[in-house]
């Protein structure tokens, strides 16, 4: 994998994190007046329509049937779990805190790569994983007055997202990125509709809610395409750490839109999580990756 490909993957991931925080911020703004599952349905429907127009314009209409690929469907289910956990948590907690806890996802990707794909983790990576988890606990602050039981949903989000990203490597390389995003959005729309029918009384949305969900859907489409592209054109060891930029985007959105300022322990925890990611980047820059001729086959020496 050449450095330009790594750089494109990294930039794609940073952009993805920013637009996804924008989408989640739209959800948090609307949640004060609308029920959760109905909003998920609305955002999913907006995203599905926008993504459908995009993939048809790009000439991928003949690939729609490929959304039923088992790995794509499994990836969609993981996204449903991550999305519901995160959205429900940010309704009860500051978006920056939930985001920081969910940022253990890249570390779980590294662990999953070892347990599932057989990639090797050296001692330094294990230390970094421990550092990131410690940071997440500082943000969650269990056992203190600042703790929230909804912090558990942040960890559920991280686990679900890590599983999603590990599954990405099994998705056939010739499936276009818009089809991948479309599968995720359809999964979210269906899950939102099922949850609304089962647990909620529908509420007539106002024009503000419609506009917020249209924007949220558009941002979600862009975010998922960028994540998929990032993992396809760059190795997980180089791309995954830049998911930590989500924390910076979330702190900015929380301060500007919701006046949520993290306390000192939360800031320290966020710092540890970001530090772990930066050290991973530093280590990657000093070591030569083991060549892998085919993505998803063979071992990568992760030190």
C-alpha cells in the first residue's frame, strides 16, 4: 500500500467523522421534540432517497441487487446497533462524552483483527489499547456523581462499530461504495420504522424537523461512503486511528450547539484516547508494514 493511498484513506476518515457528527447533532436537536425511532425512520428515509439518486446518477442501478450480499447485510445490522446506541445515549448525555467513549472502536478493531483475522499485536499495541480504555473510563467516570448509566451505550456503540469495520474487509471489493451506504441506510430506515410501530406513538413532524432530518440523511450518506472508502483504500492500521478526530468534532459541536463543556476528568480521558491514536500513527510511520498481496489474506505484523 503506497503512502498516497494511505493519505487518501486518512483524509476520507477525517471528513467522515466531521459529517457524521453533523448528522448526529441534527438528531440531538430534533430529539427534544420528536420520538427517537420516528426520527431514525425519517433520517433513514431521507438518506435512502438521496443515496438512491446518487447511485443511479453514477450508473450503479444495476448493482442494487448486490445490497443483499450477506456481509453487507451483517454490516448494516452492526450499524443499526451502533446508531441506536449512540443516538439514545446523546439524548441523555453530552455528545462529546458519548463520542469519546465510542472512540474505543479503533482499539477494538485492532483487537478484532488479532482475534478474527490472525493479525499480530505487539506489546506496544496492547499498551495503547489499555491507554484508550482507561481514557474511556475517565470520560464515563463510573462510581461518581458525574457518571451516567447511558455511558454503557457508548461502549455498545464502539463494539458494534468495530464489528462493522472488521466486516468491511469481507465485502467484495467490486461492490460500489454507494451500494454499501445504501444498504446501511435501508437497514436503519427499516429498524426505525419497526421501532416506531412497536414502541412509539407517531408525531406529526414540523418543517424544522423535516429539514433537520433531510440534512442529517445527506450527511449520513456522505459519512458512510467516506468510511467505506477509507477502509478500502487504506489499511486499518493507518486509517483506524483517525477515527479519533470524531472526538474533536464532537467537542466542537457540543460547545457550539449545546453549550456542553466536558469536565476535567472527561478532558483528560479524551486526551488519553487521542494520545493512543497519535502514538499508533507515530509507530506506523517508523515501521515498514509487512506486504500483503491480497486484502483479507495473510497476517499483518502489527507491533
